[in-house]
C-alpha cells in the first residue's frame, strides 16, 4: 500500500483510550469470525465429490464452531459480540444450534451425536468370542446446517463492520487533531514488545490486556539441534 506521495504509509500506535480498547475488542471478534469463515469454506469444499478435504470436513466444521462461539461466549478479557450487535432474527435458530453443538458435542462429550457402543466379536462359525471392541458413531452437522452457519457468519460480519465504522472514524479524528510534534512523537513510539522464546519454553497459560503492548513468539530449532536450559 502506497500513500499519495508514492511512499509507503507510516504506521503508528493508536494510544490507549476507551475507543481504542473498544476498537481492539471489536476487531478481535472479526479475527475469530474470519477463522470460522475460512474453516467453513474449506469444509464446504470438502462436501464436493472427490474432494481431498472430505475426511477433514467434520473437523473443519468443529473448528469453525469453536471459533464462532469464542465471539458469542464471554471470556475473562472481553465480553460477547452480542453485547454490541444482535443476531439477525432469521439466523436465531442456527445460532442456537451452533452454540448447543459446541457445548454438547465439540467442547464436551455428552450429546447423542457422539455415541460409543461396546461390541462383542464372535467367530462366524462357532460363535466363540474372539474379542470385545468399541465403535463410536459421530453424527456430523447436516450439509444444510453448514450452509446456514456460513450465512450466519456473513451476517454477523456485516453487523460487526457497521459497529466498527463509527469507532474507526472517531479514532481517525482523534489522530487528525494531533499537531506535527505529537505526530513525530508517535513515529518514534516503541513498536510492540515482542518477547522471543524457544519452543520448549512454550506456556499457553497467559492473559492478554485490553490494550496490549506486546506478545511472545516461540521458535523451533531445526530437527537434531539441541537446547541448553
């Protein structure tokens, strides 16, 4: 992306404020919806005859369900997307189905859509017992529900965009009010604090801030290289 003078734009941090925190929260919902959208698009491709994604379709749908439900279920660091936008009435049923499917089937194993049977294996001639085994039957979301779910994501992305736009405009107006000296200070502002660690130091137990100032990335070594603690 180039600016009017042909040079690349200058990227500066937007200062901490209620509006910037709201913009960050709303945008984070957008990132989750984008993950759900991409996973469902791949799942739909898997429904096509002969698709190489056929065996992955159910897993992609499960991932999409989790990503979507992150936006509509509260966490310790943000509220719910539905605190800011309503689910369109025509999608209320599929929205409820997706949440229930997540709670009872994807995140927890308690629904009749995932049933395990204990089975005895007998010799066909003598009927002597040869083994006892288990068979688990997983019932995937019907194709129709998958397509309705995909349309729900589109609708929620549209409503999220409408909620984001006035916040974006206010932040742009706030930046535009800064004088040249203040803009220069922003250009000199520190970039996000990126902590680098090795993969063996990986720690998923962390909590982000409403206005983040950095994050940690983890690096793998080429196979065969050792690491000293």
